[in-house]
């Protein structure tokens, strides 16, 4: 029961844009023993694999991507404040590749 709830929470957290929530769901899934589960980690049609270990791996990948996006957005803001054109160009390139929102990218472009 705890493992099934952890799998459900992990699947929902994977769909959100909240790194803190996903990190907590990963920790709960590990504690519940989901990593050792061999089947049925998520409901059919979900965006993740069926084994517990694969689901945790995908959740960790998603967490890294969310953290990278947040970090790139912060760096973009810092670069805008610094008025350093080279830093801003580098931050824009990183932000684009990390999937930062278009509105934030547009503000960065305007600062150039």
C-alpha cells in the first residue's frame, strides 16, 4: 500500500514543475522500497516506465532537468542585473537549452 501510494505521488510529481515536490516524492519512493519493485510502478498511460527502478531513474532525470531550468533562469536574471553583455549572451544560450519560459528569454533579449 505504501509502495503504491509512493508510486502514485511520484507520477503526479513528475507532471508538476516543482523540483521540491519531485525531490520529496523521490525520497518517499526510495523509503517505500519502490526502487526494488519490479512491476506496475505507475498506471498504464502515464509518462513513466513500469518498473520501480526505471520510474525512479526517470524521476531523477526530470528533477535534474527542473533544477537546471531553475538555475538557468536565475543566472539569466543575474546576468540582466550585471549588464555584462557577454554574460547575458551566455546566460540566454543556457536558458534556451534548459527550456526556460519564452517570456523570461524575451526579457533577457531586451536587456541586450
